[in-house]
C-alpha cells in the first residue's frame, strides 16, 4: 500500500470518527426528548428562502425519525401580502395585526390552506409519508371570537381577526399517534359561523398548551432578545416569565405577539419556549440537540436577578 493511499485512509477514518462523535453527543437529548411533543411556529425568512425551506423540512423529518413528535403551525405573511396586492386589496396593520376585511379573509384562507400549507407538506413528504395538512377549522381544532386591537387605550375593530377561545386536539393527537406530522394553518371558526384570521404565534402557543407539549419553538428573523439594542447586539440566552412580562410593554408591536406567545405557553404549562433565528440553517437541530442552543429561551419561575432594562427586539416581525 502506498504512503498516499495510507494517508487517505487515515484521513477518511478520522472523518468517520468525527461523525460518530457528533452523533453520540446528541444521545442525552435523544433520551430526554424521545416521545416529546414539540410545537414549531414556522414563518419569516425561513419560509421564503429556498435553502432554508428545504433545511426546515429536513429538520422536521430528523426530529420525527429521532422519536420526537413535531407539530407545525405556520403563518404566511409575505405570501398573503403578494396575493392581496395581486387582487388589488389593500393590506394594513393595526397594533401588529392584519386588518382583515371579508375580501381579505378569502385571500388569507386561500393562501394559507391552499398554497403555503401545500408547500410545507410537500417539502416534508419528499422524505416520507409524514406530513398531513390541517386548518384550524378542521375538527373544530381552533374556535375563536372576534379580537379587537388596542390603540392608545381604545378598542378598534380590525375585521375578521380572531382570538382563540377553545382548542380541541383530538384530531392532532390521532395524527401524532399514527406517526404523522400535523401542519396547521392559523385559521379558526367562531361559534357564530364566521371564519377568522388568527395570529400564527398565538395559535402555536394555544396548541402547545392544549397538547401538553414539551417545547414551543418560534422561528423568526432575529437572533433573539437583545439586552440593550441598538447599543449592543448581545442576545439574552434565557429569562423567566416574570422577567418577560415586565418587558412586554417595551416591545415593538410587530414582535409583541411572539413574546406574548412564549409567555402564554410557559404560563400555561409548557416547560420551555424558544425564539430562534430561522435564517440559520438547521436552527431547530442546533437548539434541541446541542449544549449551547441558540436564540432566547423562556422558562417558568420567578426572576433570578434584575429585570433587563430597555430590552427590545430588532427587526419588523409581522403577523399573518
């Protein structure tokens, strides 16, 4: 055997060993989260960038094969904006929520259930027969009532925008028990028969609580909660629900629903809620299967120290 060939073999063996060490390092998390339900809110740049879309689907399938039970709740802001513009319908926001006229609601419903959901389901099912699409209307998963926006202390009617008042998870549990990955559009029906546009962050939190999920993961377009933006880009690794509640009045309207969702989920019994930068390839796997994790984690309990002052979110998060 030549020296060159021997060197090549040794190099290949080193590469294989490194891969084995990477796999073994995930063992504690595989043991911890095997059988756990994880609700993932999918949206932002991760939904529009081609490489990130495929990366997200791969992450979800990896979780499924690793023994976790992922559930996806998706928005579709950019796609809805494009469809509304194509139909000549004005798109406006009040207090971070989309003003939804009956005409706009028809477009929202069509885009979420007929376009975005089909795309997510198709990407996942390239890897196996896992994903099944659902609307919040299906099997009365989400029941909502009309939500009013609060502007300068005054309640404002913003149309067919709903607030979830009831979650029936029987159909979702049946899919999970069958080894499927539910992909849920954030549409709900009211007891009055009206169809409502529901903020996807809020819907994901409500579903996580109802499913007794182990984690809520919210993908967004920022690194996490910044301790002192714009003076510093240091990201807060974790904070408690009490600390987060104190910070909510300082957050921008666009990002407020994401943090309210984390707060609602953890106070509702979900052990952990995470906000991740969906622009990072395989961010889901980095959060769940590594020591360091990424983004910001919200935990239950009382403040362990002083509340961070002037903590704000970068970016302009939008709702469905």
